[in-house]
């Protein structure tokens, strides 16, 4: 596999791992993932900075309160108060509840939803500041959680439930962010649009140690291919960090 392609895939894999681990990675995990590239500390620091901007902390969770605006913070605080009435379960009680839910018991599935609601909020925090309001992220996560209950019967063991529901919730939130980016009124100011693309291209190209394609930048940022190409058009096809727009 081409070295640059492998680097990009590795970066995507470690980012996904960080999200699945609640927004945290250790330096050792990152160094092991990129061991075959023999990166020096300055290049590793670039990766750390990139991951931190994606809501992933190194050694400890990133401070998402710095990412959330006041509206999102107030909403999340209110939402957590509303669901705080759920009593925590012991490991044994939790597994028994999951088994009942897997067997199709409606009341058990409803109770299991309540158990998972705080985790939806925790996961929504990981996606704060990426183009969707906190209430929309939580709403999409809750819908994914609700529909995920219908899939419990297909699982073989209670230990599979957490991972399945986490993946569904994360994918729902990521799809929501992608849709907001596609349909949002991002381009009210031409200068703002070009600067956004230029900043994202600079950051990613420094991480990958080369110029990036339009497709790569769209995949690794909250900017769509259409918006990137529009910014390139406004700059006569030239933005530092992006391969020549006229040739893509």
C-alpha cells in the first residue's frame, strides 16, 4: 500500500478508536499506531494537535467545554439534570436487564434506554463544535438508541450490546454533522469560506506531510467537496496545502 494512503488510513483508524474510547487516547497507542512511519516528536505533536481538535484528548479527555458555546452548554446541563433520576445499576443488574431486553421484553428495553441516555450525552460532547447543535446531536443519538433496541435480538451475548449501540449512536451523530455541512448556509461571507478551507488544508497537509486532495480534506474536516471546490474557484484554483485545483 502507498505510504501516504497508509498514513491516512492509520490516522482515520486512530481517530475512530479515540471516539470509541470516550474521546481519549494514550501517547503509547498513537506511537504504536504510527510506529512504521518513524515519526519524530514534532510530527507526533502535529498528530496530537489534530486529534485534540477532533475532540480526542491525549492521556486525558479533551476539554470539550472550551468547544461548546453557551447555548450547547446550557442545553447539556439541563438535559443531564432531567435524566439524573435514573438509579445506577450493578454489573449483575445491568447484565440481567440486557438479557431481558435481548429476549424482547418491552419494559426491559425501555429501562435499558434510560440506562444509556447519559452515555448518549457523553458521546454528543465528543462531537461538539463540529457543525450541529447539541440538542440535535442528543436527539439523533436517542433515536439511534431507540431503533437499536430492535436489533438486540440478533446479538448472541450481552457483551455485544454496548459496542453495537455505541456504533449506532456515533454513526447517527456523524451523519447529522455531515448533513448540516451539506445543507448549511456556510458561505455567507466569501472571505470566511476561503479562510476556513485554507486553515483546514494547512492543518491537514502539515499532519500528512504533503499537499492534500479535495477528497481527503472533505473526508477529514467538516467541509464538503463542493464548498472546497467553490473556495478553490474563488482563489483561481490555488490554496496552499491543496493540490492544484485545476488538475483535480
